[in-house]
C-alpha cells in the first residue's frame, strides 16, 4: 500500500504566491487602489478575476503572464523532493490541492517537467477567453464556514480518499505538506499515523504550534520543515519503517 502525499502550491512548492506574483505584469507593477480595496475576506477568487480582467484590459497577454509565472522560484529543496518522489512513485501517490488556478499550476509543472509527479491537481479552473483575458472560477461550492467560499481543501481531500477507497486504493498514511491558514482545515482530517508537515515560520506551523500549546487533541504527528530536503528525510524514514 502507498502513502498519499498532499501538497499545497503557493509558498510550498513555489517560494511565493502566484496570485500576487502576477501583479508584476501590471503597469508600474502595482494594482490601482480601488481594485486592491475591492477584495473581501473569503472572496479571493472573485478578486483575482477582477485582477485578471484589469491585466487583460491593460494589454497584458498570455505569453507575458506565462513568462512571469514560470520565473517564480521553487522553494529550497523542492526540486530534490519532487525528483525523490518521482524515483519512488511505486511508494507514493501525490496530489496538489491549491487555491491558485489551473493555468498557473500547469505552466509551472510543464516548464519544470514535473507533471508526471502528480496524479491529480485540484484547484480553481482557469482559461483564456476569446479576447485573451484570463478567467478563473471557483473550484466548488461547500458549506464549511472555516474556508474561503471557493475552496475547502478538507472536502477535496475527503472526497479524493473516499473515491480511491471505492476503487480499492487504501493509503497506509497521509502526509500533508503546506503552509497557509487554508491548510488547517484538511489537516484536521488527518488521523493517527498521518503526518502534518507545515513550513516553518508560516501560518499553518504557527497555528499548529499554538494548538499544541493549548493541549488541543491531535492524533496526527507534526513535522515542520524549511527545505524540501527535510521532507525527503522524513519520507525516507516513513518508507523504511
């Protein structure tokens, strides 16, 4: 039986946020104040839809956006980690659950030849329309009040694991690798034997640390990381157990 690896994308696989990185394509590399101020908490995807429309209206085209997105740096040790997973695909299934969008993630995985490492990518669907504007939609609707309106990563993870189970695939454990506040909800799905791997210094790690200090019950194990190389070490430990 395999281990399921679940990755976030922004600030986990890549060492930045793809949605804020794309702003460097805007005139003077910044957004107008009124556009910035139109963001409402929990409605990030709608906000990014307006950002993409603004970029399109300003004449920013697909090839320019692609150049910007594919120039984002990978997080330290992440290339080594993804190569390690590729060499051990008989031991791991690997998915991405991200609040970025399908176009940006496709561009990065294609440019770096890492598409084959991931069995499935769950993210907000995006596409260029007839006028060359990038459009983005919510991944799904859900009733979780902890998560942004467009994506509850917990719902996605539960549905994926259940679907795999129906197809006869049962995982020995789940390892969740992420950084952000919206990674907390899926981490609460983790059980005994599972591992939460928050990136050191980021929201998820700070929140899990606070929960631990408050003696909140956690069945899963927490292993923080700064470099993908540390994640490799822990995965080697798990597959050799």
